[in-house]
């Protein structure tokens, strides 16, 4: 299974390439008279999660760049499929965009038995916005009460108390869900999956102690970790996060060779959107992501900003679909 996770290097390359793409000259095209009205960015999850955080970071910058309001519209449900399907079936005029994720455009095609949209054919990739690791967390007081101080402690407790722990996620098919499923399959433990409608509601369940563990995206979990309400055990990426360098990887902490389950987020438009609109959106998004204020803010939250080309982003999507298919199969996760 280890080879399935080496494509994390493709994500790292996509991000590093993206940081320079905005400065590359793109051949001039006849520009469409766009935008002449507000543009909607659909976030396929509830407010409060990383998808929402990134969309709300980018939207004001695009509003300034184009002189029109960019509105964030949260449409959660079915692991992001509801919101993604809305965009897939919207007019290809540049006025309805999607903040897609590794779930909507990498995992769900293998996880769901029925898909209302095709993540490759029904969208025009614009740019990868950011890549982030997930982080394994528990409510601090609960972890203390159960004597769980590390990934190894958690595995030992779960094996000694089968079926007594549950795990929260932002919805079926999200990277948060599948990171947990991968953890279960590689450790041989059982936890009941509790899907929420987004990372924000799931985090409320975590902080309140309703659920036991979560493999949340680092940017949305960071405030609760720093505030002491959550105890972080490890990140799910193959390398440590620059935002929390003292935190080990799950591979290190749990001695789980090959464990890697990073997340990414990117802008997409319906297939057939005018090429010049796609390119203008990519250029302005890249400029925003590489501005000192936005870049430093995202890095501090654990996100690695990108801004790569539509072609680079399309290749990443293709690679991620291939990567996650065997992982989903091996985990036994399936949503009907």
C-alpha cells in the first residue's frame, strides 16, 4: 500500500509550481465581458471548516480584483457531492464556482456507488488553492481522563475497549472520514463513524465531548488546539507541518509505515466555462495567494498556498482519483 501514498509528492510539486505560476505570461485571449454581476463560490460543506475558511480568504481578494462581489454559498451534504453537483449543473458562464476538495474530486468517485456528477468531465479546473495535512485530535479533558497521550496510547486503548470509541468527520467521503478509515484499517481497531454536515459542526461535537476522535484539517482545528480545548496527537501527512513542527506524523507516532492522508482544496468552474475567464480567475487567485498577507496567514494556519495552472490542477485531480481508488477499496469504506 505504501506506493499508493507516494503521490503526495505530486501534491507537493503542484503547490510549489503554483507559487510561481502567477508571474508567467499567458497568451492574450479575446476577453469575455465578465464579470458584470456577482459571482458565487459554492462551498460544499457547512461553515467553519477549512473549505469554508479558504473560500472566505480568497473571495474578498477576487472581489477587489474584478470589481464584483464574490459570494460564498455553503451547500453541504453527501460528503460534498450536493454542492459539487449544483456547480456541475450550473451555466458555464463563470458566475458559479466551486471550492472543490480531495473528497469531491479525488475520493468520492471511488467511495460512492452513485455519483450525480463526473469530477473530471463536468468541471473546468481553475487552480489548486492550498494543500493541508489533517491532524488527529481528541478533546483535551477526555484524553486526560482516558489516559491517552499519544497515537500509541490511543491504539492500545481502542484495542482494549473494542467498539467503545467513535470518530467524527465532516461527512461521508471527505478526507477527514477516509483518514479515519485508513487509520482503522492499518491498526485493526474499530470505531463507529459519526458523519456531520461539515468540519464546523463536527468540531462542535469534538469540543463538547460528544465524539471521541477526529482527523480534522489542520487549519480548522488549529484554533481549538492552540486554545487548549483539543489535544493534537499527530498530523496525517508524510512530513511534519511547518505550522506545528513539534507534532509528529502518524507514521512516526503510531509506527504505521506508509500512512498518508493529506487534503487539498481548489477552485473549479462548470465544464465549458470560457477559457479566458478560467485563466483570469487563476491569475488573480494566484496573485492573492502569493500576497504576503494571505500567504503568511494561510501558512500560519497550516495550509500551503498554491495557485497553479488549470492544466497542473487537472493533472493533480487525475492523479488523486487513481491514488485514492485502491485506498478506498482497502479500507472497506463504501457509501450507497
